């Protein structure tokens, strides 16, 4: 009726209760999703992984490459290589493995470099390149096969016991001596002592010479020799005796 107070119809109590229930249910579902998500990320047995993205760094990693420089392209020095038995064993370890396996490339890794030989002999002999290939390197191949054969049918069963040298035999060879342009250190008769079939045996490495403070094999077998065949240097039962001194 006009002018009379208006009365709002009270909300249905069942409707309000239903709205509250829906709200509570939604909150419960949200809480469950958060809880389950956290468990998936942190549970130790989960197969899921999370990836963290590292922040950008202002430091740039520079890629480096290793360059191997042939030492023979550098000038000779008068640095004397170490001549203790321990140092010789380390230096000649590739040679021993080459003798066991017959691997020429391994032996060549400790053989006097051709470029250094050419520097030493240029103008002193008629054809140093030919001399290196047809004499020095050719004898290395012949001798390596002979040393390998000396270890018998099962060369890898031969065990290196020690490497013996005589440090006092290390001698500086003056320039112009022995048809050379430059000087170098010379060490004769280093012994490789090994055990094979229960017996101790040995043979020699006839000559080591230096280049820039490092020993290199220049003659594996004896030099000179009466015949151009592979030849063991001073094979012996037992460790043998390093040397003799002298030579160049």
C-alpha cells in the first residue's frame, strides 16, 4: 500500500547454506591442488623433475684449443735431460709398450724427430733427409721387430722391472763434432730390465740424444753394426750393465 513501510523478503536459509557449502568446497579443492602439486615436486619417489634456469652470466667461457708444436722447429738448448733411473723409465715407457706390441708409431713418439736431425746435419752430410729415412728410421723399424720377437710368443706377458742408466755417462757433444751443426747431450747403453717366464733378462737402448732438454732414442740397436739387419743391443740374462761410456 502506498506510504506503508516496505518489508524485504528474508533470504531462504537453505540457499545461503548451499552457497557457503559451495564456497567451502572450492577452497578445499584449491588447497588440495596446491598440496598435491607440492608433493609431486618434492616427493623423493616422484619421477617428475623440475628444471631450474640459471641466470645469464656476464662472463663468457672462451673455447680453448690445444696446439702441438714440433719441438724440433724450435732452437736447440744446452739443457741436460734428467738421467735418473726413474726419469728414464717414465721417458722410455712408450718405447717399452712399442716393443711389447710391435707398434712402430709408439716407438716413433720417442724417436729423434726428423726436423731436428735435418737441423743438425744440414751442410754436414750430403743428403740428411735420405740418411734419416734410409738409415736411422729404417734401422728403427728393423730393430723394433727384433726386440719384439725377443719377448717370445707372448710378448705382453713380459713385465718391465726397471730402466737402468748411468747418469755420469751423460756427455755434452760439442757443435761440429760427429758431423753436427749443434751440440747435444748423449747417453749410451740404457738398459730395459724385464721378467719373462720367471727369468730376469735385459737388453740395451744403444743411444739417447737430447733436444731442448728431452731424451730421444736415436739408435735402438747398436751403431755401427756389421750387417744391416735388426739387432739387439747387448742382450743379457739379468739386468746387465749400462753403457759403456763414449760415442756420440
